C-alpha cells in the first residue's frame, strides 16, 4: 500500500489570460493534517477543484492510493475517499441534522426506501466517532454555523472519507468553535483520516497543521513541516518580498484638519459595539481583523445597508442619519463591496451601464432624459482615468478580467466624487500588476483630499497603504495604531492573530 | 417532552388548525346545522376532489416549482374517459379511472419533459400547457356537454357509493362517501412517498437547495419528471370523482378554479421557494377554503364574494410568511 | 454581434414572412382595408397588456394581475358612465363625466399597481404569489360590484375612443403607439428605466449601487397597472360593455408575445420594439386564423403550443451560443 494517500505532480491550469496554477505539486500522507496556505488569489481553490475532479488540469498527474489518474472525474475522486467541504457546506436547510448526515450514503447505496432508523443510527454513530453532540431532529437552517460544520464533516465521514478537504472552514466560527473543530480534526487523524485544511489565517495554520504547502500567485513556494515554520517565516513565505513601494504618507495639508467622518459609540447588537473613530481628509484608514470581526457590518452601517442601533455619525462636523444607500450617496459616501461578482457588478450588462448606474442624475438633460453626449463623456472619462482595457465599452462586464472588473466598480463610485470612500477587500483575486495599480489610484485619491477607509485581510497591504489602522475583533476595536509606520508586519500579525489564541491559552 | 411541544407549536399548521376550530364555532353559533355529521360528510364529499388536486400542487411546490395546468389535465382526463366509455359502451368505473389517469400521466409527462429536460421556468411552461391542453381538448375532442341521461351509469353509481350509511329520524339515509376513502388513500400514498422513499426525500432536497441536491447525486431530471407525472395522475383521479359528483360533464369546467387550490396550499404553510410545508397543512388549507366557500352565505355574503375572499386569503397568508422570511434575511445580512 | 437587436431583426423577418405568406394564400380577405383596420383596432388592448407584463418581467418578476386590473378599472369606469349619465344631460356634462370616468379608471389602476408593488417590495412577497393574490382580489371586487352581471350602454362620445378613427387609423392604435413610444422612452432614456433593467439583472448589486430597489419596484408595478388601466378604457369602449371575467385569454398570449419578443423572463433584458413586433405577429396570426375560421379552442391550443415552442427554441439557441463561446476559449 502506497504511503502517500494523495500525490499531485506538476499541475498547471490556465484560464483566459491568467495562469491559475503553474507546476504545482503536493502530497498528503495517510492521517496527515496538511494545510494549503496562500493569500486570496494564490490558486488554492483551483487546486482543490482539480483534486476533487471537478476541474480538469491542463498538465500534470494525480495519483490517489497508488492509482494513477490521467483524467480525474468527480466520481473517481469520491470513490477514492476524497470529500470536499466547500465554504457553503452544501447542506439542505429544510432537512434535519440526521438526514443531512445520512443522505449521501443513502443515495450511494441506491436504496429506494428510507429507513428512518438507519438514518438516525448512522448519524448518531458518526457524531459519536468525532465525539460531538447534536440534536438529530433539528432542521439545519435552525442550527449554528459551527454545528453545520459538524454536520458537513459527519456527512463526509459516512462516505468513507479518507481525505477531507475543508475550504476555509473557520470563516464564520468563534474561537471556541474553532477549537472544537480542531479537536474533531485531531480525532479524524487518530482514525487515519487525512485533512487538507485550506486557509489564509496564519494563527490557525500554526496551531493545527503538521505539514504546510504554501502557494503564491499560482506557484508553490514550498512545502514545510510545521516545526520548520514560525510566524515570521510563514508570513514571509506567503507574501514574498515586499513590493518595493514606499509606504503611504499622510500629507497633512492644512493645520485645521478637516474631520471628514467621525463615528461615536456606534453599536449594533450582534454586529459591533462601541465603535469610535475619526477620519480626516487625505487619510487612508485601514480596518483589519479576522473574519467575523464586524468590519464589513460596520462599513455597511456607514453606507446605509445596516443601520446601527445606537451611536452617532458626523460628516464634516454635522451629525447625520444614514438610513439608506440613497442617504449615503447624498452624503458622498461610497462603498466598494467585498464580493465583486455578485454584489458589485451587473455581470451581463454592458460595461458602460455598470459605470453610469450611480451617476444617472448627472447625465440627464433638461428634459430629465439620459443625454447621449453626457453619457458618452462620462463613460470615456472614467474608463480612461482607470485604464479599463476592453475592445468595446458596450461589451458585457463578464468579458473583463478580474482587475478590470474591479476598476469598473471603482469608476462607478469615483464618478460620484465621494468625500469618503470605503473599500472592502478591494484586491481579492486580482493579479499583482492590477493590485499595485489600484493602490496607486487609492493613494492619489487620498492625496487629492478624499478620506479613504481600506478594509483589508492582508496585513502587508494595510501597512503599506494606510497611515492609520484599526484592528477589530468580535465587533470591537481592540487596537488603534495611529502611525502605521511605527509598527512592523510581524507585530501587526501578532495583534490580529495571536490575540485570539492568548485568550484561550 | 417540552421540546416536542415547542416543536409542534413552531409549525404554522397548528395556528391554522385553531383558526378552523374558531371559525367552526362561530359558524355553528349562527347555524347549528353546521356541526352535524351529515354536514361534515357532505363537506368531505364535495371537497375531496379539491383536496386531491391540492396534494398534487403541494408536491410540486415542495420541489420548488409550480404547476397551474392541473385543472386542464383533470378535465381532459374526465371528458376523454367519459367519451370513450360512451363510445365503446363499456360501463365500468375502473376503466374510467384507468383512462383518466393514463391521460393525466401522459399530459403530466409533457410538463415533466419540458421542465426537467429543457429546464424551462415552471410557471410559464405550465401556463402554456394549461392553454395547450385545454385548447386541444376542446378543439380535437369536442365541446359538447354530457348530461345526466347520456352519462354511463357507472359514474352515477360511483358517486352515490358510501362507506357506511346512517339513518335520520324520518327514515331517509345519508352516508360517508367513498370519496373520503379515495382522498385518504391519496393522502397516505403521497405521505409514504414523501417520507419513506428516496424519491420523496429527493423532492424535499431539490426544494431545499437545488445545487446541493445535484452535488449529492440525486437524479434531478428523474425526480422532476416523476413529480409532474404524479400530479397528472392525481388530476386524473379527481376528474372522475368530479364527473361522478356532478353527474354531468362540461369540458369548460374545472379550468378556472386554480386559484382556490393554490390558496389552500399556500394557506397550509407551503412556501413558494420550496422545501417547506406538509400534507396536513395542505389538507387544513383545503378544509378552510371549503368551509369558506360553502358558508359565505351564512356570513351574510353572497357567493359573488368568493373570488375576492380567495384572493384576499392568498395575499394575507403569503404576506405573513414572506414578511417573516424577510426579517430573518435582514437580520443575517443576506441580500436576496 | 448585433447584440440585443439581433433577435428583433429575426422577429421582423418573421413578421414580414407571415404577411407575405398570408398575402399569397388568402389575399382576398387578408389584403383589405377592413382587415387591417380590424387588426389595428384589436392590437392595442392586447398590446398594452403585453407592455404591462413586459415592464414587470424586466425586473425579473411577473404581473399576473394585469387582466384583473383591466376588469376592475373597466367596471369602475362602466359604473360611472352608466350611473352618472342620464339622457337629459347636456353634451358638455356628458363629456365631463366621460373624462371623470377615464380619470377614475386611471387612478384606480395606479392604486392596484401600488398594492402589488408594495406587497412585492416592502412585504417581500414573491411576485408570482403577490400578483396571483391581487389577481383574485381585483377580479373579486369587480364581481362584487357588478354581482356578476355585465354593464352596457355607454355614451356615444365615449365609444369614439374604441371605435373611432383619425383619418383611417383607429384611435386605439394611435393610443397604443403613443404608449409604446413613451414606455420605450422611459425604459431606455430615463434613470427609472435604466434602474429597472439593472435591478432585473442583479437585485443585490442594485442595492449596493445605491438604487432604491423598493421604490423602483413599486413604480414598476404602478406603470404596469397604468397600462392595464388604459387598456381597459379602450376595451370597454370598443365593445360598449363590461363584464367581469373578460379577457383572461389575454394573460397567456401576453406572456407568449413578450417571450417571443425577446424578453428574458429572469429579468434585465428586452426591447419594446421586439414586443411590438411580437404583438403584430400575434395579431396577424389571429386574423389569419379568423379568416381560416379556426375555432377559438384551436387558437387556444396554438397559443399555448407556440409559447412552449418559442421557449424550447430559445433554450436550444442559448445552449448553442454557450457551446460556441466555450470553443472560442478552448479551441
């Protein structure tokens, strides 16, 4: 019996214009806890899909349990015991816990009838195997995210999983729940089941893994055992050499700094609590923290999509109420959404429509009709300013690359001439060249007087582009860094990541 | 035990049950003859057909789809079977059922084909087949009504059949119609399929999360095909029951009553998004709508108010469930 | 590569083709002024309903209540026209009452649309169910008002709307063309119109782009109701009577026509030109069928069948396009 459960050799995969994976190899032994690490856009999800047989690689070979596969299909992967738990968990919200756990097995058995006794027993057995307790009769839509995670794992186990691939499983979990998940993974190991844990969170990687494979920009940076790594080394390997870019310097123009935005004691039950901060004209304020820290919820409350329960917001010194996006736009606050594809773009509509949708009022003529001339002018102006590369502006937005798509959404908001621009993880899944392009756009905007809030998952990005940083955790601001140049990457990593570990430890 | 009680009360069906009880009490106080066995038997007989159609519609809704062509299928099954019986001279109720259900399954299969293979939007497809089926029936089979005299005896006899009979004080009798049995049979069969077969669980799964159902390995095409054939089958049953009840067949009938059935199912708690609802709820909805239909006069409203009431009921019940849904969505910041 | 106009061109060709075929096979009855006038007078009622349905579909929804709105507003107008008018009244007063009736009809159609819109936007009811409910409610109100009977006998001046002609063109046709032009203008050249299209394309991105989804949806269904209301005025004027339950055949054919005309049922795409050409094609077929003395039942069958056929064809075309797009990327 081969020692390696899974061997992936020299895999390459390209999509139009982008090399998602370039000569990547990875190998996982039986019972091994292996982490696949990399920033967003590094190729992790493509590699996962190839291992699962859902996507076909352009080159390379896959060997599972000693069997060589030239053309891996999903059904082969499943038969070999590879189970993927995607981020959305693929559960049935309207069915019970027991049923969700047992359903796949029933289908596999090709049984025509359901024995509810079997369903309950199977579920109970699997739960016991990983020493977890859940109410079998409850509907999945009524249970917590962490419990749903357990259900998904149990389901994977019913199919005789030998390797469970978990795609960013901890995004919506609390620290205690993450600890529970980790003890489950250790239980799996004891049973000889391997786990491929995909993440970009340093602290978790360091806590749970035995071996780490690091991807950056589609290439494998290296494979290390956990004792060879520590915080700093891991960070360095993940992010590579620092881009030779000077750090953003806040230019304090006049002595009476215009306080563009001030937030006092802003709270919303379940989202964030007692948030206080200020934003001056010309500043780039970074907000960082683990997922679940309340950053996006906070941003949305400034944009009118998540009204706070209490607290005050001041724009230019005047207290305002932001109850809808129309209010926000009127106050010249713009927001670049986190999920470009489903929240930012009208993917089948033309690029030009995507751009002018926010400035309809500005392109009307005297008869309140859309003026063709004004429309053309606006579209040309902004596509040129943001260097949107496309053969035709009337082409559908889906024809653009990720970087260009982001520029379209940027253009749309810049056209409204905002005072405050909130960007939520603007460089996810974007190639390096476009990233630095977007950074320079943001800096130019700040230097011209705009106040920018940059929500970011990537510590280096925050440090290079912000002059001040807020660290959020579980809805509160836990650290205010008033001068970004006074702190190193590692120190910031520690504040963001380790603080959580310390609480339990 | 406490949890079980809590769970019972979390189902919307329990509230509907109480509303029906309260309504019945009010009606009985106005007209004491409402709460008699005879009246109840009559209610069961006249609403059994609607109940069967509602069960079919409910199953489609459970899978996340919608089928408005069931009325056309029912009348097609009815009219064709009556005509065939008349033409061949065979006077057998079982043959009538066989023909009607076969027609129903065939027409349902057409729906199934269009929806599962061509993946067309269910509402528009079934609007199309509603028109096509009914138009075809009237254009190719005929428009002539069949009156009582011409109707084969088996239908008339069947309509009169009772499970058991009770006698009134004056010697006349009344009974619980076999329709109750048929309805019960359909309900039990459907319940068994939904609860105890992979097919039934597949229907729930597709309605709950279609993508997950695909990933889990369910045969989506097969399951959907079955659903629409099953609806056709049930419509075929109803068609024969209907003609026996009226002792008359007019091919223009049944079509146009879709709204009442939909109101009943929606009232019973099934969601249009699929995955939720129960047969009990559907039956309760049918009971509620039937009681309303028959007793509008008692409430001082002429039968003209029926359509308005049905529309109002739909609006109110979906508003309640949709608003609850919306609040839940807002709380979790999922932008639908 | 002609984008959204390629479908319209195909339709136009089909329309011309049908005219040619009919001219060849049944020229004596088809190519007459009377026939064209008759077609031109029937298109508007139905065409306005199609436009009403189209607007709702552009937002990714549907408005099943359009025919019920015509019923209800028609009944209301009919009641005003018959109850408030007595033969002794002077010309001026009668005209005033006619204008009042039309105004009330329009306003009630807007109110109807408002109800549907509020249910869909603010209560969060899915459009199918909301308009299914309002469909029943509005028809129900109409039945209660009339107690199921019809209302006949409108003032002559009123009948001009439905049966009169300006030069040789029937008045309803002019009204229809004007409405179509206005709707096209609104859809393509106003911020409301563009917002409707974008909302239909992606309601989530619409929220994030600062569009007020709720108010757009309400306005959409109000416009839908308004068009239905205008249609009802034309309708009752043409047949000089109003009976609840009239026109439900139009529901299916309206959907047929807009699907034929290239409107995407999931929202965001569609052209007025396509819908108008679709309406004309349908009317040509309708006339042709009448000349060939097809029974109304056969027509019912054909409309249903055609809707299914068009959708299947659309499906096949979309699949073909998808395949050729894939080939371009991976040759």
